[in-house]
C-alpha cells in the first residue's frame, strides 16, 4: 500500500505527534509499504526515517495525491496542512483517514464552526481519535453524521519493560516527561510538588525529576530557586529514550499534570516500565490507567498533590501498584495497534465510495463499530 502521512510538524521537533508518526511510518515501511510523510518542517530529511520519503510542503500536492492509496492526516489543535490535505484527498476520491491527537475541549464552538465551514461533516473522510476523551469533543464538532474510530497511540512495549530496580531506595522518586510549555502545565506541577513536600513528613526523603525542554525551562529554574526546591527537584532537560528508561529504574511514581492530555505516550512508557501513575481523570490517560490498580486518577490539582503524598507516605500501597505494573504489560503494543490502523484505512476506502479501491491493497474487514 502507498501511504501518505501528513503532519504539520515533524522531526527534529519532538512531541507526541512527531514521535508517533515517526514510529508508525518506520514500522509500515519495514512491513513493505511505500510510505511518505508530508510536513511543513524544513529540517526533515530522508535520513531521519529510514525507508520513508519525507516531503516538505505548505499545501496539498495534487501530484503527490495521485501517487498514493491512502492519506493518513495527523491533526492537533491547529494543523492546517494536515486538514487541508485530507480535504483535498477526499474531494479527489482518495481514501482519507484523519486522526485527532489533541483534546478539542474548551474551543468546541470554534471547531464546530470550522467543521461546518470546511464541510468536515459531509466529506467522505474517516475520522478517528486517539482516546475516548479526545473522541468526545471531536464528535460534538463533527455532528452525528460522522462515525469516529478510536485508534490509540502505541509503543514497542518490549523496549520499556521494567529493568532491575536501583536498591537501596534512597528516596521516593517522582518523575514526569513533557515539553515545558503552557499546555503541559509544568508550573502547575511545581505547585503540586511544593504541596506534596509539605504533606509528606520530612523524614521521608523525596526526589523529583522533570524531563524535557521548552520555552518555560529557564523560568522554572528561577521558580525552583525562589521556592527553595532546587535541592530536591531536578530539570535535566531533554533525554533520549534509553536514558529515560534508565531513570525509571530508580523512580516510583509518574506524574501527568496536563488537563488536555489526549492520550499520553510518555505515560504509557512509564506505566510499561512499571511506575505508578497519577493523572487527571478527564484525560485520555483514563484509557491507559485503571484507577486504584495501575495508579490513581484525580479531578483537581489539589487532589493530585494529596494522592501523590499518600503514595509517598504509604509504602505498602505504593509497592502494591508497582508490583502489579511490573508484572503486567499494557495492551498498547504496536503489534496490537497496527491492525487497528489498517482497519481505519479500510474504513476510509469504504467511505471514499470505492474510488481507487483496486489500488488499495488491504484485506481487512471494514465493518467497524463507530461512535
């Protein structure tokens, strides 16, 4: 199959969508598909993704659309190139699958107006979201005429299986990995950590490591200095995946403070590595974490800080979750998710009215359940 992924940003920019498209396209190419990525990011080169052609562009390319069997557009909050390429593909009779990787909550009226203006509710596009939480506001924007599939993100779970833990335990270690930008709420996380330290007795040593880089990192360093937290909260910057996996050997609890987390690849990696997870209940993390079993889901920043503090104080409760997570792998391996994506392509081909169906080489059943 000739697959065109479209993402407004791509490598070397690092984020959930960029990593997902890289990992997905690499695996599809390894499986024998002809895979291209259309992106606005100039720094993309063929060398970044072995076996995948990376094309730079700012709008739909009719010549490129004529070469492929299916368009897989990856849409975040603002993804002009991806959305318009999917529209052009649908109008040209090319199967188009659009996966929404963000939460459209809080701007429902804007997205509903955009959907009506761009005919998203009537074009033969197959829409999908990465979680139930992301599918809800997407469904409100599109209206009832558009079925929505759930196509979760995935990781290579074997690369994140738990490693031998660092012993003896010198401190209860809290970790988070995120871009240090407003949407991920890193300053809110600092506030929660400050409250956690007040709620946990001084005789229990704590260590917190916030991995990542972004526009707010320097200001966060200043906040740590101003609040006297630098001696136990670390900001090491960006780390490669192997280094993060190694960090998890000495970690206990993963913190996900975002209110608009559509799925959480970093959460999935930490959960697979055996960590307990504390996150917001209203996010896509709820698809990954069972409350009380693999971690805890909460409704507010205050509740999050209190739950983190309880896990820090209660060794038995914390160890129960850690033992479960270290013994049980989650079900979001690429081996399970790739067939779902193939079904998404087949559903897109069915919605396109059969145009080019002879060129779309897939044998999967297209009778999918939708929302």
